[in-house]
C-alpha cells in the first residue's frame, strides 16, 4: 500500500482553527455586567396620625441632604392610608425636610460663588435600629404639631414580616380591663397594653371582615365595639383599641404586601448626575 497516496488527500483538506476572541489592543475582553443591587437596612411607610389630612416632606435615602445633588424623594403622609414603601440607606437617623424648592427671592445665586444654597429646614426626624445584613421594616406615624413651620413628631412602629406575617393583624389595647375580641372567625382575649397577633380568617370570598369587642361584667359579655372593614387576602396590619370617656375607639393600619425591591429609592445612588452646564469648571 502506498501511504503517500492516502495521506496527501487528507493534508489537502482545509483546516479550521477555533481561537479565543481577542481585543485589538491585546487586552482580554471584559463583560460589562451591572453590579448587584444593594438591599437597604430599612424600609418604611408613613401614615398621618392626629389632625390634618396629609403632609409632604422630602428625604435623602443616604442621609446627605446637605449635598446639592443628593438623591431625594418626596414622602406624603396621609390620614387613614399607609403610603408606599421607601428605602433608607443611612446610619439610623432619618430626617424629613421641607419638600418645596427654595424660592428665588430667598436665595440669589452668585455665578462667581461656589457656595451651595442653604439647606432646607428639618421638619421631623426619627431613629431606626440598624442591624448589619438585615432589612427591617417600619411604619412611621406622623403627628403634625400644627405650627407655621409644618413640624411633626414621628412614632416608629416595627412592622417586620416576623412580627406581623402576611394575612395577620397585631392587636393592642389601651383599655383598663381585658377585652374579648372577635375578629372574623377568630376569638381571643386582649389584655391591656399587650399585643396579640391573629390571622384574619373570613368566610370564603368575603370582602369584609367584622370586628367586635366585649367587656365581661358579672359573668355576661357586653358589646362595647362593633365594626366592619373592607378586606382582601394577604392584607396585614395593626389594630389599636382605645378606651375614652365616651366609649371605645378603634384604629386600623392596613398594608398590602410589597417586596423590598419595589420600594421607592431601592438601590439608588447617593448622588444624582448634574447636567454638564451646571458642573463647576476647572479653569
């Protein structure tokens, strides 16, 4: 057998080599992947507490309100409704500032001056407990002071899924005696100044959930409160029962489940990019 006649046709076949892609400048290709989102240590919602219908503030998620190009968002606290969720990346002291822009007559900017405009006034503040590696959720009850400046007190209420799971409500009482509560299908005792968490159990496809509260007098149960609320599956919240001189009052704070990633300000940068014509010149 002539081995030359058999191997020559093989050598005449085209040869394809697969080489790794290279950059024209000799550098390795780098994939431009976006960085992983940064979970905030705190997510909060607001609700107006007391007199008034609503109040609007601004806040900086990174505690850098003094910086001219700090990332800021408006927060509205409304009576009877829980706001959307907001992300907070600061060190633990949240500040609410005046939401309106500073009028031109109050501040005239000198083109030759590098001084920033005066900071907006602080109208309210509160403190959070920060735990590294965890995201805590709070509801902020904003109580206006009804002064000309628009200042307010802020009451911080923990609202984590661990303390109030989806579909459940936390009940608290300021009555002088133990109340006996019927909430949907659930019946339970509610001692003064204690919290009891109960799942909202209703009839199938029910759109309302009844609440009744009783006091026990001489072996009998006296109805002191009767209420019905609109209800939907997955709703969770807080219920406060208060004894007044004229009887009993109830306040419900209800919130639909919302993921942390849907919070306003989630993964936001500390600073926003200024337009080219507003950036200071090096000359």
